[in-house]
């Protein structure tokens, strides 16, 4: 029935009496077991409802917290990823502008290339992005290419020196990473073997001419 | 002697999942819903209608607002929705046949002298309305039954009965007016319009 039609019944005030009138006149009698069935169904529903409410009360806040943590982690991860990609693009651009040796591009940008991220160690300087770097090796080449960016100019009598750790644990003094006015520098290390691999790398700011790790650790990479 | 709790007070307890209050409301209303459903959709499905109607009461009791109307109106609207939902699976012809049977039962209620089911409704008003329905002209009783119990619109009733829509509206208005007057007479000055 349309709402408008029903409204007339409601306004008359007699609609709610019609089922009672029919029930009085009707020969139909409800089965005796129906009452128990309906009451049991309601009680069963109440039990489920209480359980659901308890579960919901418990898990709703936990779910919200978990979602918040997940979203935050995704945002941080995405920002780090974007920053890493931007850093890498900057380094490669600077390398293209500065490097003269063609082998660098073969190591860095050809099939078989492997790269590891050098990350800043220690507290950053207020208001400045931290320095960073990359270590490139290539399965088809023996050279190791190391780049660094946003490195502060070393104080007089000091220099950035890179040390690689090979698979036997031996530390190799790779050489000095000279940086330009923008804080960018690179070096090429001839490993003497095709496809070298290093599980660790350290860049120290140390007195000029040092031959072993020491001074201030600036960048580091350690394979997991 | 303590007075019986009102339907509205019981509904408030059902909203708090009071199964005892729910049982009392069941006892007050199940017979009405069952009889209506049994006539319209058959006894087997009538049990489903009763169960579904009361489980909706159980689930939705907190939505009932006594300031907006009586519990009887609210709950029977739920039951009516369940009956009509079942009726939609049936053709118009079967619905009309079922409605005609209701109309005959109501019409014969007083005239046949058959014993009425006094337990069916605790409301004196139901008996008054039954008496009024029995005394209505057949065509007026029929529009009430087709509209309320069988859920037909007034336009559909016009097609079913072959009467103009204006006539159907007039019969409905007159029938409701008589029922209302009869109800007021039966209940005296204490009766007030709820709509």
C-alpha cells in the first residue's frame, strides 16, 4: 500500500485494532511450540549480539591503531623511497657532469650493475639534509664506483677516505673521496677481480694520509 | 494489586534485551500477527512471519520512541511489512482470494454467533472494532480488508473491485469514520486519537 493510503489508516486511529479484531474472529491458532522457538531465537541472537559487541569493543580500537601504524609506515616508507630515488638521480646527474672515465657508466648503468646505499652515520646538522652515497659494482667489470653527495668540505688537513670490507673480512683502503663545492665526489677503485662484492663499506673523515679506519665515520653500508 | 506494565514500558525493557519483557509482548501480540499471516500467506509461512516480526522487535526495540506514537502502531507496522513482503511472492488473484476470506470471517464474526477468541486481544477496543467491521456494508469492509490486510493501494483496489478510484476513496473514508466512531463509543471519552 502506498504511504499516502496508509497515512489515512494511521490517522484514523483504528488501524492498530484491525489485527486484534481479525484474531478474535479467526479460527487460526498458532502452534504452541512457536512461542518457545521465537524466544529461543531471540535469546540466541542476544548471545551472539553480546559476543559481537564484546569482540567489536575489543578489536575496534586495536584495528584503528593497527591501521594508523600501517598508514604511517607506508607514508614513511614512501617518503624514504622517493628521497632515495631523488638522491640517486642527483648523484647520477652529478656523475655525468663530472666523470670523464667511460668505464664508470658501464659499471653504474649496464646489465649486471649492483648498488648499495651508503647512509649517514651520527647526528645530522640542523637544517641540512644528511650526506649519502652509493657503491656500485658490476658482475661484468672489476671496477668499483663510489659516489657521495651533500658531504661537507673537509677541514684543512682532513679528507674523506673509503674502506671496503671483502667477503673474507679483510678491510681494503680504497682511497680518498674528493668532494667539490657542492659536496659531490666520486672515486673508482680497481678491485683486480671481475664482479667484486663487498659486504660492508665505510667512509671516514680522517686526517690526511691515514691508512686504516678511524676518525669520524660519516657514511656506512653493511649488508644484512 | 500491581497494574500490568504498558507495552511501551515493556518495549523499553526489550531494548535492554530483557527476555521476560519480550515474552510478555509476544503473548500480547503473537496471536494477532499469526492470524493475519495465516489468512494471507498460509499457516506454514505464518510461523515465519511471526518469528521474523518478533526478532525484528528484539533487534530494533531501541528505535521505538514512545513520544512519537503507541507501541501497537509501531510493532504492527513491522508485522504488516513482513506479511506484505511474503505476499509479494504471490499473484494478485491469490491475495484477493485470501482477503475475501478475511472479509467473510470478519463479516460472519458477530452474525454467526460463533464463539470469539477472547484471548486473541486483551484490548476492549479490538472487540469494538470487530463489531464495527461486522456491521459495515460489505463493499466498505472489503476496501478496508484489501487495503490494510492485503496491502493493496487504492488504485489497485479500484481495478480489483471495478469501482472508480473516487468511490474506493469514499468507501475507505466512510469505513474508517464508522470504525472510529464505534471505537469512541465503546471506549468512552477516555479514547483519544493516536494518529
